[in-house]
């Protein structure tokens, strides 16, 4: 079986990490499955995959329906006798549909990785309900509910938690955060890994810092944020300056192997207003770092507030701040949270489990369709 994975995302984030993990795990457990990744040429994702062990193809994508990308999809399907196309983002979906209108492509599987609502527009609804999509793989039950509001074929929707790879975890970093940022050994590091986009709501991350440092007088906390800078970054930096938090809030930008730094955090803080289910939480579970998060997307499916982490409403910086204080003043609670979370991770949320569940869907869809040699090539 040959699977063509299509990504039209130019940055690097959790969705791209999922593609990397999925294809790697299948290469180890099921080498008879050939996985080909098509991504945007010279994108951050492409650069990340330069030394990847699986086949990687690229094409330019200068605008949404760039014909060079469309014809690359067709070419790869013809050349490799692709059995299934796994679409990993909405733009990839649009490109594959355009290619299918020109050439009869194999069936599609679409991964819904966010809990963003689908717009009620004719063109968008046509895309999401396209007849070639035979399975919708949802990152969480919450994501599935969002999808079901706009897609009619509910029986074709399956929830598969992405999880994280446990075999490749490392704590090696080019420097120690405490040394680089001159953080006292007794101080606590509140960490976050997220790109600077609206959904991650890093404004609340800053507000939590302000609440703890200025309102609660905690001089023993530092807030470290790792993630790709965007057009939103200057306003975040300005907000830090306005609140006189330059020595307490540290934006480090994109760092290769960012998850290795998690082991240096005392608490992981998620302030998103919309999520599928962030890798950052899974990786915090692995490194036994307690998580304080907003209750959005699929997060509340893997964190039970007060049992293996803390949850607050989105934008509630005071609630998040008070929950951080509870962990800072109760080390035994942190130990309880992290032990439960790591055990759940190893039992239910690993990429090897995710890959086998995904493979089951590949096989089921393939069995429903005409063998590729019977198609007109």
C-alpha cells in the first residue's frame, strides 16, 4: 500500500510533527506501507525533513491553488500508483480536489487537527463534504463534534489521538535556560511552547505573568516562551514592556528540538483559546512536568482538572495564576499530577498507538475501493 501525505503548510507545528511521527512509526512497524510526503518547497517543514528517512517530495506554492503544486500531486499519483491520499490541512484538501477534477485520484483521508469551526460557506462546505474523502480522522472528540456540524457523513469520522513518540525523547539542549537567562536556581520556570498565532493567545500568558509578579508579588517566577515569531510578535513584546516584565517574560523564538527544554520547566502553561490537542501537553506528560491549561478543544479529554492537571476558562488569567500558585506551594500535588499523566500517556497516547489506529483506517478505506491497477492511469 502506498500513501501520499499532502501538506500545504509552510511553517512547522504540531500538525507537521504528526506527519513526521506517523510516517516514521509506520516505517518501523509496517515497512510494507510506503509513505510519501509532499510539502511546500523551501518551507520550514521542508527544511525540517531534509534528513528524514522517508521519501519527501516538494513543489512551489506561491498562492492557494498554484498549478505547480496541483500537477505535482497528479504526477506523484501516476508515478507511484498511490492507493490513498492523506490530506493534513484544509489548503491541501483544496489542492487535491483541484487535482482530482483534472485526473481521477485515489480516495482521500482528511485529518482534522484543530477545533476551529468550519465556515458555513458554499465553497467551504463543498470542500469538506467532497465525495472522495472516505475518512475524517479527528484529533479529539471535541474536534469531531465541530466537524459534524458541517459534514454529513458522521459514520466516517474517527477520533485518533496523536500522542507523542516516547523512543526519541531527549533532554539535551544547546544551553540551560537558567544560565542563558540568568534565572536563580531557586526560581520557578513557567514554560510554554507555541507559535505566535491568535489561537495560542499568548496575551493571556503575559497577563498570568503580570498577575503573579505584580499583583501577587511573586519574585521567584520566570516565564519562558518558545515558538516561531510572526506578525503578532512585536505587539506581544510591546505588551511585556508596558507591563514592566522584560526581566520576567522571555520570548526565545523557534528552537530546534524545542521539546527537549520542557524538562527544564517547573510548570507548563497553555493559554490557548482554540486547540485540537497540542503536542506540548503530551510532551509535558512525558517529562513529568505538571500542566496548567485553558479548557479548550480536546485538552479537557486528557486533563481532568484537579486530578492530573489544572484547567481554567480561556482568558481567565487569575484562575490560571491561582492554579500555578497551588502547584508552587504544594509539591506533592505536582508529583501526583505528573505520575498520573505520564502513566496515561504511555498507556493511551503514544505515536505507535496512533499509527496502528491510522493504519486500520487506511486498510478499511482501501478495501472499500477499486484496486489501483483497475483505475485508468
